[in-house]
């Protein structure tokens, strides 16, 4: 990792770790996620919180050395894993996530999200979309909530300049690390195929924060 890596994160608000996990590792994680979902009464929201809290395999993946090194490069030596969630889309759970900054939900110190592809992701099955550089300011989240997707803080699509949007297709095992002020959304899944992604949250352990009830499996890297 180089100074250019950190500079890219600071300027763009995100960096891509291609092939963070091998195809086989991503496949194993998806199988494990499916086993976890099968043990729970998961409804159609397409979101399940807390895989690492109940799976040693996910805990191991959350501290994989290349990721730990990249996160330390960005925030410094004290990195804390807070929580993770599976955002799974398929033929019946096919919504696109609306535009938002994660910070609008979390507040406190700034965090990093790591979006990990457990399937190949593209515009047809719901890949991530971002606005590079948007992490440099806080947007007001006053978009109308007319569905029950659970995104209560969101921007109106018309408030996003289409010329600034970058689509981030990903191969299974790729990871996108982004700042909690980076504007992002995802396409709806019109393909009928799975698009499962793991999204993990990390923070700089030296920064004070409120207690987050959703971070019950927190640990230092
Ligand atoms: O649909 C996605 O993969 C993005 C989900 C997302 O942005 C979120 O849950 O904060």
C-alpha cells in the first residue's frame, strides 16, 4: 500500500480492493450467509444484520490481513470492526437502495464501509453507484419515503447530478472501501439472478463515539 492509496481515498472517498477474497472464499462466505439466513426468520427487506456476531468464518474474513492493512493505511493503527450486514437481492427482493450517506444514520465519528461482492455485480443485478468526491460535504437527506425499504434518510434522485455518477460493477470477492459521507445507491435487480453483498463497518478506535446497539460484535483489528 502506498501514499497514493490514501490520497485516492481522501480525494475520491473510496478505494477498490480487487480480489480481496478469492472466488472460492467468496463462495464459502455466501454459503455460510445462506446457512445463517436459514436459521432466522428473515423477511423480505433483503437485509440481515450481524453475520460476524454468529460466524467465526465471517469474523476471520472481517480481519483478513490485506483489508486490515488497507484500513490502517486510511485511519491509522487503531481500527475497530463494528458490525456487518448482508444485503441480498434476488428475483423477489429486487429493490435498488436509494441515494444516501451512511453518516446520516450513524452520526458520531466518521466510519468506513466495506462493500464486498458475494456475487458478480453489474447494473442489471444491482451493483453499487457512487458520486466520487461527495464525501467532502454533508448532504441533506430530505427525500420522500414512499416505500418500506428501511432507508428513512435518503436523497431525491433528482438531487443527484447524473453526470457525476460512477457505476461500480464488481467481481465476486472484490471490495469497495468508502467514507461514510460518500453518496451511494444501488440499481434495482432486474436480472432475476442473485446479487448478495456483505457490508461491514469499521472505525478509528481512537475516536470517541456513542454506544451503538447494533455493534454488539465489535472487536479491534
Ligand atoms: O444495495 C446495496 O448494496 C447498498 C446498500 C446500502 O447502501 C446500505 O445498506 O447502506
